[in-house]
């Protein structure tokens, strides 16, 4: 295994220490790997590793072989971190990738037999996900993920261990082939969602059957209803009024918007004050009284956003509020799981639009 320190130096020399993705496929065929990234092997051309830094904003991959593995390098791109790429690649052999960007967002992924076995954010290695969340553990033995100075090099060392690839000086000198790619389309529903029992009941059956722009309105209403329940606001007079805002006179809509905004503005400092007085050790974290008040603040703010959409004149349906509701849906349980399924399907419906 190449040392993390050496690999970090390699990244610096190649100008890839700020943002890159390295993917390796054990036993893979180069042309097959290129196709699964969305490229055409017939359009490849030679390119040195150090020249890749000049291609910062293009969907370009650099492909080569090292020992038993095919290696794909991306500058400032992340296709090799996506399950739409990793899962098909892993049907050709165990696949691993290390991704990081200028904002220190990162991911170390391991895929086997068509599934993401384990993946995690390199700055938060305790929070893993996948079909076998602990699959990375034996491969990380002796590697220090707390060494911030060589963290991306440590990720590459883990990829070496998983696939047999070697990011050494011989590999770095080439040869490499470059080819532009068309990003692989996103899955409708990713691993862990497609088999959810939620999809076997309404309204999810109807969402899937008619997935597209016409489903955005009912999905937004569904998500809002879940958030209202999660915040304990379903019967709150302001919430009830907000749901029928389109039927109210114009001056009543203006007053309702002001009242909802005030409710949001008052709830936020109340949540902070409660948090200060609560014990540090509170399990589960999301059951804190302060969290409930914070959720209410978020939902009041979203309701104000919904009423604002009816000013000065009523409109049909709700604005796109799902991203605003995310911070209100803390915790776990059936309601939160249902909200996240609605969110994923809403994103798919927007893509279809």
C-alpha cells in the first residue's frame, strides 16, 4: 500500500488536492468502465495526469490501469461517488471510490455485487450507510482518518486496499486516456428506497403511476401535512387558516401572513431559551422540548411562505416547500420515513417535469 502521506503529495503535485474523485474497479475492463461512466471509448485521447488540472469544469474522466484494477480520475467532478455509477461498476468487480471537494464534502464508497456495501463522509467516519455498513472496517485497519493533513491520501490508501490498485509514481506517469462523458441519469429511487413497503400503498402507488408535474401539488400537500403533525400544529388556528388561505379575503390573507411570520419569529428565540435550560444528555436528542418548538418555528415559517404565494391574488397549489421543511422533520419513526419518501419522489417528479 502506498502511504497516505505519499498519496497526499501526489494529489498536490497533480493539482487535485482541492476537489477530485478517484474510482478503482478490481478486474474491470477499461472500455466497459468508460461506458458505465457515460463515455465512448472510441473518443479517448492521451492525457497526462498533471494535465487533468487544466480541465476543471468539463465532464472529463482520466482512465488507466494499475495492477488488477481500472482507475478513473475526475477533477472537480463526482460521478464516481454516485450509486448510479458505482453499483453497475461493482458487477464487474469490487469497486471503491474516494471523493472530496473544495468545501471539504467527501465520501469514501465501497460497492460489491451491484450494491453500495458501505459509504461514509471521511470527516465523519462513524456514520456509515449501505447494505453492509461495516464492510469498510477491516480495510481501514491502521489508517488514521483523523489525520486532517493527509485525509484525502488516507482515502486513496483505502481504495488501494479495497481494489488492489496502486496510485504510485509509475501509475502517475501513465499512460492515461481521457474522454468526455455524459453523466449517467439519476435513479428514480436509490438503494434502500426501491423496496420500501410504503410504495405498496396509497398515495405512493398513485405517485409512481403518474410521476410528473401533476403530482407535485399533492406531494407538497402530503409533506406539509406530515410536518404539521410532526410539529403538533395540525389543529392550530393559524395552520388551519393557512390551509384555506386561497378562500380568504385579500386583507385577511395579509394579516394571516403577518401573524404566521410573527409566530415564526417568536418561536425561534423560545426554542433557544429552552435549549439553554435543558440537560446536555437528552435521549433521544430530537425529543427535547426545544426541538419541538424549533420544528414549530420552521413550520410557521413555511406556512407564511404558502400564504405569501396567495398575495396579492390566490394561486393554485403550494410553492415548492419541501426543502424548507427538512429541518422540521428531525428524528426517526414512520412519519419521518414517509416524509423522506415523499421528498425523493417529489425530486423525481420535478426531474420528469
